[in-house]
C-alpha cells in the first residue's frame, strides 16, 4: 500500500511526524512501526509530565495520539459501509492516562457482520500485538440499545461515545434511536447512578480516609466527579459541564473546585500509572513516597514529605465529597422532587424544615446572625429526624463561614452553642462530621483544622488524625449504648457512672490535637485543651481534668502493654500517677476508645484483658490507700499457699511443692497465678524424664489474662530456649503477645509464652491442633543445639515499603537489677528469634521480656544481664549491642524489600 493511499489523520498532532510515520508504514514491518511510535510518544509524554506540563493537555493529547494510531490501524484493512470504530468510557471523553484501558465499541450493521468477521479478528490481533491495552465490544445498533436499556454502565458509556473512524452515520443513528426510545429517563438515570455511587462508597467503608486510598473509586475520588458530570449532563442535555456555566447549577467557586480537584487527581493518577507501570488506582505506600518525591515535597522538622502529600490529597477529596453531596442533592431536588409538594415547618425565626431537611428561612440568616452557623448543628442534634441540610443552605454556609474568626470564637453565645452539642452523644459524631465537612469545625477550632486530613505514614495509625479522633469520640458514645455491656463491660460500667460524660468527650476531641507540630503531642495537646476549657468558661476542676486526660492519654496503654502489671510496684506507681478513682475511670474509658479507634486489629481479647487487669488492680490499690502498698512477701506467701491448697486435692504435699520451688526466683510467684503455678508444679512432679523438655499448652486460666493460648516450657539451656521457641512459634504463624522467663539455680529455665494465631485469636481447644503444636515445639527444643531454624514466612507487602529504622533504648533499672532494652521496629517474621540470637552472640542472659505488637509495629522490652547476672555496665558494649540489633533487623527489611 502506497503512503499516499492512506487517508490522513486530519487533527493536528504537533509532536508527531505523521509524514515520516506514514512512509514507515509502507516500507517497514507494520507492528514494529506502531510499537516504536507508541513507545516514543509514551516517553515524550512522561518527560513532559515530569517537567510539570498542564495535565489536561497531556491526557487529551494522549487520547488524540491514540486516535491517530487507531486511525492508521483501521486503515490497514478494507471496510464496507455500515461499520465504525467508537471510543467509549474515559477514552470517549478524550481522557487517557498512561495505562488506562482504551475502551472501544465496534458498531456495525447486522447485514455485514459475516463479511467483516476476518477483518475484525485481524484488527483486534494487531491492536494487541502493538501493545495497546484495549477493552472492546462488537455490537449492532439494536444490540447496543437492548443492553443499554438493561445496564446503566453501558448506557453511560454510550452517552460519552465518539466516532474515531469509519461510518459516522452509525453513531448518529444510535443516538437518534436512543432519544426516541427515551433510554434511561433523567429520574431513572439519577436513581441508578446514585445507588451505584452508594454501593461504591460502601465498598470503601464510606470513608475518604483509607490508608491506601483508591483515587478513582473511593469517596471524593475521580468517579465522584464523573458522577456529577454524568447526571448533570443527562438532566441538562449538554455535552460538557462548562456549558452549564450561568445556569445556576454550580457557583463559580464550586466549578473552580471541581476543575482544580479533577486536575490534581488526574496528575496523581498519571504519576501513579507511571511509577507503577500498570493501571494501578490504589495509592499504595511505596507509590505514595515516590509520588511525594516526584511532586517536589520535602521532609521537614514536623512532617515527612509523604505525609504532606497525603495531607493535601485527603483535604482535597474531603472537599470534593462535600461538593458531590451538594450538587447531587441539588439534582435530587430538581429531578426527583420536581413538582412534589413540600411540607415546610418553621423551627424558629432563622430555620425551617422542608420535609426532612433543614434550611434557612431567608438567604441573609448567616449574615444577620453569624451564630446561626453553629445553631444549625445544635438544631439537628435536637431533632434527629432531620436527615440533612439543604444544598442551598450548605452553599450559604460556605459563603459565610469566613465570619468565624477570633471575635466569633470569643463570644459567649457561640461558645455555649458549641458546648451544647456534647449534650447529645447519640448524634454528636455525625454532627461533628458534618461540621468538619462543611468547614465549620476547623474554623471554630483552628487547632482541629490543622490536623484535618493529616496522615501519619506508618502501619500503626491507619486513619488521619481527624478521622481517628472522631472515631474515638464515637466509641465513647457507643460505650453508653446497651449493646456495649457485652462487648466492653468495664467501659460500659465506667461510662455510666462518670459524673459528666461531656468531659471525656471533650478530652477525646483534643487528645491528638497536638500532632504534626513537632514535640510531644500529648503535652502540646494538653495546653490546647486547657485553653479550650478556659475559653469556654469550664470550671477550673473540669479544665484541669480534660488537660490531664489529654496529657496522659497514652499512659494506660503503655503501662498495660510495656510493663509487668503482675508486679505490685508497677501497679502502685501507676496508681500514684492516677491519684483517685475518678481519674482512673475517665482514663480507662478514653484509653479503650483510643485503642479501638487507632487500628481495628489492635483490640483483641488479650489486649482487653491486660487493660482490664491494670484497671482492676489499680482500683484495688486506690481502695487500699496509696500510703499502704502491698508487701511483696505477703503476695508470694499467699500465692504459694493457694497453690499448695489446690495441689493437696491431688495428693501432692507441701514438701513436694517446695522441693520444686526451692531454686526458683521470687518473681515467679509474683507474676504467675496460683492456678498456673499448681498446673506447672504437678506436671513437673509427674514428668518421667526431667532431662527432656516439658511443654504444657492450654487456654489462659486467669480471667484477668484471658484471650490467648498459654505455652509453658521447662528446659535446660535457658539462653537458647527463648530463641528456639521464638523461631518455632514464628514458623507456625503464631505471634507472641507476652513472654515470662524465670531461671532456676539448677540450670532450668521456666518460660511462659502467650500466643495468638494470625487472626489475633487463641488456638482453641482442638486436641489435634494442640498435639501438632506440642510435637513441633518438642522437636525444635530437642534440636536447639544445632543450627537454629530460619523463618521462611514472607514479609507482608505493606511492611516492605516502610523504611522506619529500628530504634533502641537502653538503661539500667535499679529496682529490678536488670538492664532494660527497648526495641521499636516494624514487625517482621523472625524478629524475636533474631534479637535473642544477638543476645547469645554477646553472651547475655535474657531474664524477662515484655512483648507488645501494635498493628505492624513492635515495642518490645527485654530485661537482660551479663554472664555474671549483673546489669550491663560497659557503655561501649551497650552501644555495640544496640547497633547490632538495629543492623540485623533493618537488613531483614531491606532484603525483603529487594534493596
């Protein structure tokens, strides 16, 4: 075929030498010519993207370039009249990102279907051979009409179709018949698309703040913008949203937000496709970092570059979701409520109800009475049957929210309105969410505005600060509900007896308010909380309590998970900080709500039991009086007598018990329950061969420490036992929640491990499961003098993309006589075995361990001594120990990530 015989692609492509391309098509292998052209164009587009060229120009030019390629692919074949190639979907809108599907419809008359069969097969093969990612369908006009009538997605695609090449009369006929048959009238189209959006939002938990958000389909994403366009264009019968300018559908500010938001998300999507090398729509962690760097964000003293980038993203999608709400409500009234008689009921001189929605009584309400910007939310809290705010009133709120300034915040009537919201816990969070979405909350509380959309780039915090905060407040409110009595019995009981629930709700709102500013967020937040109380004329006592709760909101969680709460000294010291039962109650409720709002995987029966134990033991200490701490020797004797009494039922004498206990440290009797000591002692006495490892497995017997499977090991060679057990448990996908290590003078180690399966649950009581576990552990312990087993589990994908280096803290504890080594690191397979291996390497003895896994992060504390049972005194040794642990753990992450 001569170059001159090919029809020209008539639309201008300034960066593409069409003449040279046409000549190559007739002189070189066709597939290679097309592939070379596409590769060169992609490289050129990527360079222009990195240089910051306008994203609209890029994605429209990319679509135009593919139009050109398809034009020439089409003309490699001879086609009869009555067939055309149509662009549909995003490509039909002339929007094409690097790896977006090129959605095509081949429209043909039924009479030529057989005649075109071979050409169509060859056409599609050629498109795949040249590397285009196409989605295609081959249909007659009648088939299109039938399918579109049943499938709203197909109907939507046909709205945005355009002819690329071929018989242009085909699409004109299809469009004409679609109008004649009135496929998807505006009201039915709106309902179908609205339901489609609701289902899509539910898939993403109805939240803009997912950890790895889908920029296309999640709330506030590109699909929400497209949704507005589809419904508006269908109702107003226009081709573009720009044609609606001046028709009262959106304001100039709203149209600007829509355009700017779309451009930002397009830019993110383009970059995401480029760095992922595939049609990826999820902002995965590693892509977030790469994009932040690509877009020029830099780490600073307060926030990482990736946190700044995601902060921008979250604030934008929140604004887009608000706009989606407003415009769809406007269309709902215009389309579905057209001609329907409304019931208007006055509420007061400023507000009225129109059916189930609240609205201003006239357009100057907020200008004349700025307090109405808060009053409207109080009215909604007082009237739960109000479903929402009318779109026109939301717009007025947005136009007048500039009135919320420092003078506004200092007016007593506004302060009282805001405080009044806390009197309605049933609807408080929904009201606060609306206030946040409409920009009122962040203006009235500027400190809250600063943390709106602020993400912490780790796997422990899976929500933005504002989303986490509102979830915490919701949890507190839920503790007041009857169903909480079963799920959170202590929290339910505590919340019901608090003298003033509003106090803990306010503390919850402020507990993380200091994040993102550098420094200790608890201390910064406590200052803000005190200023809030003083500004709102709360009593000095209540202000001090709120500020104290914010400052100490991490304390109870840290003590329960990082310290030995079986130690009476730990309980006593915690009680000294808490001071009285009132502070303990408030702190417990806030802490349980906080843990549950941080990461849904954190709260399990094991962690609940630790918190409950700390609460109940502290309550006992407060009741006994802080000046009368329990004597340790009394505790030891009481525990021993209880175990002896229980064992006497099995004909085991006190002398036999004491013969087992004579060389065991006192810590054993302070930390273990009477029931467990009896269980261990009987098994030791009954053991046929004391030289072999003794392994006992059961559900935890103590209600205070329920929710885990307990494994007791008595074995020679204490320094290798922990490492061997850690590796063996890891091989079985079991996570260690706590470990207790005791040494005896006869050379035995007595270790207790509390473990959960990979779903965060105990192993249960299935004999077959427990027998397999017992056999595996026995085999590993009997072979522990050989080369240690390695962990074959893969590091989770998410963890590979977090570069948080391991941190260690080391100090000597005078009370215990041990050196305390704290290790803070991303969790990974084999972590405990690795650390215990380092202890062996340095000839150190592990005396105790407190294991705390917080989401995907560990904060473990190890109590160690040198080989003379003394705390570490050599600073150089401490430094080398820490460096070696950090090196080995971080090397594991680097290897897993492929660095």
